[in-house]
């Protein structure tokens, strides 16, 4: 007998800023809509474990979509005419998330995003708080500089290998090798310049340091950051959470890609958060909730050597 | 901690042990097939020149001389930073070469021509990670 994941994938046409985007998404479960945002330069596969988790699926309709340019979602039809390189902006990112949720007719979904998907939660809280019921910001902070750099998109450098290798160290050395390398693979598969273009949002266009106090607090925000994250360190997340009303902050022994680099550990840390969200929204939990258990070397060189210099030929 | 406390210093002999371990690795000739470079590992005030061809280390040397005609890139950090980097389980911020060099942290400086650094990042990352296996 064949074994299948319970995930179902479809394409939806999303209208945003005057263009139509054929957008791929996957889903599983029933209950509170939980829309998952992937990290820069990758796609929704980062959430495959959460999409398959029966405990999560019992209370949540888990949905992971691929942003335009990413995964199985294609760029806009006229992308080859663009006079600038691809750059994700805060405005487009927010508007696309809203448009996607509307295209699926989701009411007050919970957003869970990691890295750039976590940082955008701050923008959503600032401008669109009435659209959502809770925000889960993984590996998020108010300002994450230093990543919009040319080596990540350069014709003399293999894009897939450099992009994937540049993020490999964001993961915990103690996360399982199997899943760290799967995450590396997702990164190696991104389109040319897409990772760098996303990092325009991440490191340049989204500086929330002077805006945090404007977040009303009506929308609960959960910050969770792994101790090996060097793009968004625990201190950066704590600094941010301290200024955001109605927020909680959890620091755990993991890395920057918790959903894909160590799914078992991620389940341990996300379960209490999901439990709180269900408790705050009991009417919308899935029908299966009752049975769910959510708690839970060559020859020597001809050149002369300097006197006294120690040289070893291997 | 005991792993690096027992390591007295990062001398040429230590670099040699690492280089020999690198040359025993069976993946580097594959992922580093085109990794041919001359780079420097700087430990405190000492530069070690590492000559790599096809993912294997051909020569190491302590200090630089005019006959070297320079190098492509240098990775320079304090011995305390390299000690953390080479621990069996390195601590956060010292567990990856780009993590150490990232402008937010600056625990390591990449000098010279950075293009070959980025071009060979996958093989270089693996090569340096073998410091944890000696």
C-alpha cells in the first residue's frame, strides 16, 4: 500500500498591486486558519512537518503558500521586462499576504512566519491588526541588517550553493543532519536573485525600531527565537518583544529554521503557543479537537623558502 | 570545554593535523573539485598560508614571505574565537565562518578578494568544520 502525506496542494490566482499571481499553496487540517510564511528565498516545504502533524491539524487549518517567485509560484508574467532586480518590499509583502488570505476567504487567520516571515508580522501588527487573530513570529526582530549583499547574486558565484551555504550556519549544530541538509536543499533551489531580493525586505526595507510602540497590543504576538540564530539573535528578539505590547518571548535551543531543521523540537516549543491560541478562540477549533492531544596535496615548489621558515608539504 | 582547553595553541603542528584530516576526507574532492586557492588562516598575529588544489591541501606554511606573492583571501580571528569555532559543539556565533564574519558580530575578518571565498563557501565550510574532528 502506498503511503501519502495528508497534504493537498492547489493553485489560486491572487490579485496584488494590479497583477495576477498564480500562487501555490498546500493545506491540511480543520479549524482555525493558520497561514504559514516561509523564509527568504525558499518555499512552503519548510512547513511540511507541521502540515502533516495530526495534533496541529485537529485544531488548525494549516496553510503554507509559496510567495511569487518562490517554489511552485511563478513570477509575474512580465518579469523579464523589469528594469530593476527583484526586491521584496514591505508594502508588497503585506499586501500579498492580505490578498492571499482574502483569495482563500479566510476569516481572522493566525499568521505564523519565520525569519522574514517573522519580521513581517511587525508590519502586519502595525497596519493590519484587524485582519488577524494572532501572530507567531519565529526568529523575528525589529531590525536585521547585513544580508542584502551582492555575493548572493553574482554571475561568478553559484547562486544555489552560496545561498544555501550562507544560511547553513544559521542552524543549530545539534539539529539533526538530515533536516539541516534538507533545509540547505530548499535554499539551493531558489531562483537567481530571489534570496537576495527577499533580503532587501529583511535588511533594508523593514526597520521597525522606531515603530514598535505604535503596535496597539490588541493582537497577541508570540516571539520564538533559537539560540544559534546569528541573523536574529535571542538578544535582538528580546529587545523587540520588550517593546511590543501583548507579546510573549520564548528563547529555545535551536536555530533560524525551527520548522524544518528540527521539527520534533519545534513541536515541543510551539505546542504551548497553539494551545493558548485555541483557548482564546474556542469556537473555531476543529471538529477533531476533542480527540486531539494538543498538549503536547604535489611536488615541492621551485621558489626558495625563506631561511628559518617552517613549511610543510603534504 | 575540555576539548579546547587541552589544546595549548593553534601552532603549525595543529594546522598540520587539521590539514591531514582534511586530506583524508572523501567528500571534499567532490564538493571541492574546483576549489583551488591560496588562503590565510590568521590566528591572533600569526598567518598560516594554506594552498588548496581540487579540495585537497597541498601545503601549509607559518607566516608570509615575499615569495608567496600574496594570497587570495584571509580569515583572521583571535585564538579564543578559533578555539570556540573548533569545539566539538561550538557555541552560538562561533559555530560558522559567516556567523563569525557577519557585520553584526565581527568575530572574524575576511580580508583580500572575497569572491573566491563566496565561490567556494560550501567546500570551505566543510573543510573548516573538520577542525572539530581533530
